[in-house]
């Protein structure tokens, strides 16, 4: 069940990202000066940029939580293993 949901969300995200890519390419052809702009600067100008930035922020936040959890688990596992030896 979770695997299917993950696949569906991944496909949806890839389709949205591809659509945004095409719209950005069209915009760059018409306005070459936006090539050097950051995505956050294009927020109000190109449709979908705000959603993409929010997705990247969500991925960054969730990844940080996972890494912190793994480090915390590793710390307590090692601490417990050392404590059991004494």
C-alpha cells in the first residue's frame, strides 16, 4: 500500500517537474536574462515555481529529520553497547 502511494506521488512529482522544465525553457528563450536568476526570484513570474520550491523545502526538512533520527539511534545504540560491557 505505502509502496504504491510512493510510486504515485513520485510519478506526479516527475510530471510536474517536467512541465515546469518545459515552461522554464520557453521562458528562457523569450527572456534570456532569467537564466541567471534563482528559482525563488521567479516565484511570481513562472507558474509552478512556488510549488517546486515548497517541495524542495519539504524534502530538505524530511531528510534532515531522517538523518537526525539515524544519528540519534546510532548514538544510543553505541552508548548502550558500551554500557553493557561494564
